[in-house]
C-alpha cells in the first residue's frame, strides 16, 4: 500500500526533525518498489539504477523472495546461533555449494560492515598476526574495524584514532604490495572491483601476484565481495573471473534480498574459531537465511549472473558510444558500471533524477550505475537515452 504525504503527514519534514544528519537525503520520499522501479509518495516513478544502494540484485519485491519472507515471518523470525536451525542449516549448505573452492566455513552477520569485522577478526585469529593491508580508494564499511580498512579521509578523520596496524597501498600496484607484505601481515583485504572508490576493476595478474605473495609470506587474502557478489559482475562471485581464490570472502548487500544480512566465509582448511569469541544476537537469523536461500534460487533459475554479463557489456558499449566532452572513460564489470566524468557528478545525478533515473555517485566525479540484474532491456535503453540527453551527446 502506498502512503501519501499530506500537510499533516509530511514525511520529509518528519524525518528532518529526527535524523542524525549523517546521511544526506535526496528530496524524495520513496514508498514503494517493484522490479527495477521506485515510486515516491507523490506518485513520481524512477528507474532504479542504484539497486537501492547496491543490494537489490534480484530486484524489488521479487515474488520468490517475498513469498519466502512471508512464509518464514509467520514461522520463526529470529533465533540466536546458540541453537541449530533448519533455515540456517539449509542456507549454509546452499551458500557453500554456490561458492567456489573450499570457501565453506560461514560466520553470518547482519550487514556488510559486520561481515568485514568478522573477516578481520578471523584473519588475526588464524594467523596470530595483527597487520592488515588495504587499498587506497578501498571501501569496507563504517564500523571501527571496517573503517580502519576504508581509505576515504572524509569517513575516517572525524573518528580517529582508529584500530591500529592498518595500512593502505596503491590498488593494482604489485610492486608496492611486494614491498609491504611481511611476516607481520595477517591479511590483505581488497575489492575485486572497487565500488564506492570509483568503480575500478582490479587486474587479474595483480590478484594472482597478491595471492602468490600472501602464500609466500603466510598472510591471508580477503576479498570484500559485498558489492561485487551475488551476480553483480557477471559471475555469481567476482573472484570467479580470476585465476585465484581468496582465503576469506565477505558478502552483504544482495545476499539477503533486502533483509539485512552479511557473511564472512573462509576456506574450510583454515578451521574454526574458538567457542564464544564472536557472535551477534541476530546473525544468521532464520528470516534472513530464508530470504537468502530464495535469492540464491532466483540467481540460478533466472541465470542472473549471465544476464548481468550480457546487459553490462551492452550498457558499456552504448555508453562508450556517447559522444560527450563530459565523459572521460566508461569502465566496469557486468552491471557494475562507472562513467568517469570530467566535472562533478552531483548536477548530473540531479538532472537524471529529473528525468526519472535514480543513479549513484562513486566519489565526486564518477556516475555509478548498479541496476537490479532483472532490469528490462527497454528500461536499460531508456537509461542510456537519458544519460545521452543529460551529458549532451
Ligand atoms: C557497502 C559495502 C560495505 C559495507 O556494507 P554495509 O552493509 O553498508 O555495512 C563494505 N564493503 C563494500 C565493498 C561495500 O560496497
């Protein structure tokens, strides 16, 4: 049901009276979503090119996911990991089957940042070392551990001091990595395609080199696939584009089909954590697990990774064909696409919103497109035409 704002019921003013201020709001009140479409309280419609901030890979209100959530909500919403549970057991089995290699030891979490926390703690625990190496422009979340691995000063500086023993190196620069990984390094954490930092795909040779250095020096390799996972880049997990696997993978965003959920998954050969050293009240709750099982089923049934590969190639070809002095470069993998502009992205986002396209920035000068993988070809065509119109091609 759609709720309409009225002078007595003005949602934006109501939120402004209470919000923390940390997340800037666009001047819209979103009240309903379906597939790749969003609607506001005053009846405006958008094509969602943000997958509602990167999570709606199966689209909004997918019938299979909705049915699973409704069924499970009426059965058993939450129980702590302190007891076994049918939905959690099935989800763990299905997720580990979907993941490549022996990535099959699962620590559930309630968000992406929390999955990163679990991965960092597991890396320190398994290696007995403390140093974490992350990449410049990398983004891993906003809790203290995840924030310590995140690069952007704007997110970090107001909250210093952060967790000790984190350092940042240039992404895609193997020589720099070689110079810093040592016998003190617990883990290297990288995104396969840097998302928030500007949509920068990593080079397969770089990842193969980092893998070799980690093996030589006894460090673990963590891939943060919170944004690149769940079909986004044209494979179910972006590591499947590469000749190597990480020791630990972090998942979130699309994993729960909109129900908050994350997971850190590591190689079975690393072993298990000591009893009692980690946990969270809601982590691995049956509602999220049931939703995630439905997401995995939809990924398979609708072949969404393949669809992302095909539509992503088409989208990048079309965008590269736009003749605009404002476009410096188009880059990406699957349906994770960045348009590097010569100027600032904010006015472009505003102009696109006026045209009914909801897109994201990735830093100050990159337009980021992360549509739901179920987006229709007609809608994607419309997106291209609107971008061509706005960027004046
Ligand atoms: C979004 C994101 C996170 C943080 O996930 P939250 O659920 O917002 O905490 C971490 N890493 C990457 C790569 C992300 O894109």
